C-alpha cells in the first residue's frame, strides 16, 4: 500500500472516530492522531486531508448533499460519509490530485470499509461532485 492510500485510510478512521465522539471533532482527531498515527511518510498527507475536511466540512457536505438524491449527509453511513468527505476535499481543494485518482481511491476504500453497495454509491456522488465543480 502506498503512503497516500495509507494516509487516506487513516484519515477515514480519524474522521469516523471524530463522528462518534461528543467532544469537538478537532479534539477527537488530535486524540486519534496521538494514539494511532505514527511518524512516517503518510503523516503530512494525513494532516492535509483531516485538517482540510475539518476546515471545509460545510462546503464539502453541501457539495455532497447537492448531488445525493434522497440522502441527507447526516443519514449516510459514517464510513461512506467520511470517505466522500475526504475525496470531495481532494476534488475541490487539492489541484495536485487528479479527480479520477481521488474518486477511484474513495471507491476502493469504501468497498473495503463500507458495505457491498458503498462503491457504487460513492462513485455516483463523487462523479457528480467532480463534474459540478467545472
């Protein structure tokens, strides 16, 4: 597994953990980072992803909501929601990551951590987010 894939998976785990906490999301991510993330190649990209999702969460959730018919973001599974938040952040704010790479990574991670239907669900919404930014 590459450093960026590892960073994406750790970011998913940190954001999932933050969703399950009653304290602030930033405090929860800091706690997760302190206990589960070691120094390494993936750390800078992990920090970029997590801080980007937290900084732009309202805009990211609005983009996801705009393209998800009959699904409110808060009603989506925590895995699907956070996988899409990470990828949508990459699509909307990280020019160095091609949209197709961000989407394909999200689909694969969604299939691994989500349900049988996660890949298709994630793909449909993120394709629309990518097309909608142009």
